[in-house]
C-alpha cells in the first residue's frame, strides 16, 4: 500500500464513519463535525485519485466535497447567529 492509498483509505473510513455515527445517532447531519468529516474524507479520496484516476469516483467525491462545504458554511453561519443571540 502506497502513502496515497493510505490517504484514500482514511478518507473512506472518515466518510463511512460519519455515516455510521449519524445512523447510531451519535452525530446529527446539522453538526459541523459531520460535514467536516465528510469534506476531509472526500478530499483525501480525491488526493488518492490523482495517482490512480477514475472519472466516476472523482465526480462523486468532488460533489461530496462541494455538498460538505455547503454544510460547513451553513454550520458556521448558524454558530455565528447563535453566539450573537446570546
């Protein structure tokens, strides 16, 4: 296993781990941590795809990253709004 393969595997573990924690109700989809785990996981998989490219996997991970970034932005905005309300 190359270092890039390890990064891709870690990315997959992060994404599946986030989903598992969601299903076990240890995380909520609206939590910043959930979106961060998904974004970092997708990014790591994209890095691994630079060595062994696969178009369909690249598209899925690019969209996964984009959706996760939307969740991160929404989470940060919600945090700012709640801190201002206090």
